[in-house]
C-alpha cells in the first residue's frame, strides 16, 4: 500500500500512523468517476494523492457551479468531521486520481491527540473556506466577462498548469467556474483571443497578457 502521499503532506510519528493503519484505504479513480456526491452519507475524508478533481455544488435544477479544483495534497469532505453527516458538495475526477480514503472516526481520533496535525488540516480548510466566500461574492456582483476572467486566473495557477488542466476541462466545465453558460464562455474566450489576452489551441488556453486579464477581473 502506497502511503507516501499522506505522510509527505504531514510526517506522522509511528504511533499516529498505527491509528490510521486499519482506518484508511487506497483507491484509484479514472477520469469522469465521482469521488463524493452532495447529500450522500459522509463516512470518510478523502486525501488526493495524485490527479485533479473538480469540486462543485448542484442545485435542484441540476445546474452545477464549480467551486474549486482539488489537486495533490487536498482533502475532501472536511466538513463532515464536525456536525455534517452528509457531503456538502460533489467531486468528480477530471484526471486519473489516486486517493486515500480515511475513516472519519479514525481521523477524529488522530486530530484529538496530534494538535500540530490538527492545526495543519484546519489551516487548509480555512483557505478553502476563504476561497469559497470570495467566489460567492464575485459570482453575486460581477458581470460575465469579469467572472470568466477570474475563473481563468484561478485555473492558470502554477500547480494547475503543471497538470495541463485546460486539456482536462470541457468548455462547459470552464463555464461552470464562472457560473455562466458554455456559449457565453466560448464567446468571451474568442473575444479575449482577438484582444491578444490569450491564445486558443483546441482545448488548451494560454494566457498571454495576464495584466489585462486581471484588469477585466477587477472591473467586473
């Protein structure tokens, strides 16, 4: 069993590793497979060892709003540790993934005895929550061009570009990060390309003028 990913993220002493020894399982997910489903019973926390995952919310009309990309070193289902019996979001692999599923009670036991590990995990969750709050504000107040500009800037982070993220996203996926239609996303992408802000090559998107894209994002 390959454990390097989790223990590289945070080196645990041997007695803490023993707690998790029989409380976790390694799984492989292929592109397009669901890792967790919004509303389903949350029995495990997921640690992404390799790959990319699209995390999204789904309303009653089945419309998806993408809230983040989870890559290597990310956790899913953290809210279920404290009061939530079901997953608050859904997640699907956009690239083949290797995942460590950790039993919720086992992880709680570890957090209660290892305060440094608990602080590290909580800090990551705070970052995710901060991103979500910022996203809600942006989607509530910005116009479509600004929303797409923000989505492109987010997806063009170095850790995502190293995974060739745009090759793994459809235009519908991209639109979901801006809460706009795929048709609108395609139209604005062509507009940005014509303005010399980016280059399009099949599914790939290469940002040429990040300063101008940031200005569009700031103006909204």
